C-alpha cells in the first residue's frame, strides 16, 4: 500500500490498532495493510504502553549533496582535472559544503562511474589517419590464415632502472614509511633491442651495444643481414621458437617493418628488393600505429618479466641476459593469440575511423 516503504500515515496505524482492538489477529492486520507481522507487533506494543504511534525522528547522517551539487558532479564526468578533492573544494567554496568522500560515493554509487587513467597514445595527423584507414580497408577481409604470412619486426628500448607500473605495483602496508621507495637514475642506462616474430617462431634477439646509434648502415649491415635474413632461412618444423621456421609457408612470408628513417633509407630499400622475396615497401605500413603491431605486446610481456626479477638487474649485462631469456621463452600460445587478434585490430581501427584504438 502507499507509504509502506517510508513513514506510514498516522491514520493507517490507528486503523490497524482499531482492528486489533476489534479482535483481528496480528497476522490478519499485517496482511490487510501489507506490512510485516513484526511491524504490527511494534504498533501494538506502543498502544499497550500508551506511546504515540508517530514515527520518531530518524537517526543517521543526512545526505550532504544538494541538487545543484549533484548537477555539477554529473557534468564533470569524462572531463580533465575533475578529481573528487577538487570537486569537493569547488562545491564547498560555492556554499554546497561536502567532502571528497561524499563526492566519490555519489560518482560511484549513484552515477555508476569509476576512475580511469588517461591513456597515452600517438598523436595522429590527418595524413596518419588516412594511411591507417587505407591500410585497414585493404585488409578488412584478411583472416587469421592471411596474417600468418606476415613477420612483424621492431626495435624497443629497455631501461635498467625502469620505474614500476603505478597501476599494477601496489603494496599494502599499515604505514607509508613501510613501503620501500624506487630509486631511479636521472639518466637511466638502457639497451636497444631488435626482434622479429611470426606465428610459429621468432628470430634471434639482437641487443645493440650500449651507446650504439642505429642508423641506416647499422640497420642494414647488422640487423637485416645478420639477424633478419637468417631468420627467413629457417625451415625446421620442430624445436624451440628460436629454431623453428617462423611461418607455416616461408615462401609466402612477408617481412614487415615500420617507417623509421633508418628502415626506409634508399640503400636499404634497394637491398630488400634484391634479397627479400616479399616485404612491405616504404609507405605500406601506416605511421604511428603501435596498436596494429602485435610485437608491441611482446615488448610489454618482456618488460613484465624484467619487472618480476627480484632483486632487479643492476648492470646492463644482467638486463641483457633477462631480456634474452624472456624472448626465448615466449610461448607458442602467445604468438598464436597475437596473430589471431589481427582481424579484430583491423576492425577496431575501421570502427574508430582511423583513430587510436583504446583498450
């Protein structure tokens, strides 16, 4: 009945008492007014003790947020620099006094919002977007079997004093002083590595000597000739991923590289034409597209492996050893899953109309 969920009208309670006095059972009265038997017992107890049937003043902290405050908080969704602390301070300054905890509860409980970290993505120019769209439209019908022919290559730096992931590196303690700090060098030494992956195997991992500048000549003479070309020549069907052929049919394998200047220098393009049967020439791979390249995920996996080492490596030699172990231990399942993700990546870019894909 109307009003049962909140304060019951006094006349309703008096009618119930009248029925009880007339001989009705508490169960019958409860059914008549759609309340629990416990509620009717409470009314009857008050009547016997001569107490008023009016509801007593409710205890508990009243809601702090005004209607205006709720509107302001609602409009802050998906906007930059709108933390709970800043919103509470802004509202309080305008006379709508509330705490950051109150703002947080309204955001999460009432609005169903949650906190997200802003993702850092490549800045895309109109040309970048156009190139990404063309690349994906040309391959929108490619299946997993088609992508198995592409061998993805890339370079990546790894710092010796790599800071922990602030999102994943959480330590619970009773006091802030119990949590060890992370000392990071202002100019952390780093290693630059190059690698190439296929659906069934990987190349040897090349670790450039510290301080090496990877220019067009170094890329051609060391990386392409000593690491990429031997990887294309592997034909073993068994063994570790370092020994096995990288794709099911190496005669159809396509070498992929991004558009870095050292990659696409004229002399390197000429060398590729003369020595590699299938490769994507300059301009084929869209610039600023790490979301399309599965080898980026491999670098992330390797960084996680480095972060798991305790104590962390203290020398570049130790870091190099860990990186090579992590590379050699990439599982075949990881490679397969990455290649199976390619049709979805293409579709995601098309749906984003060439923009960045956020996961």
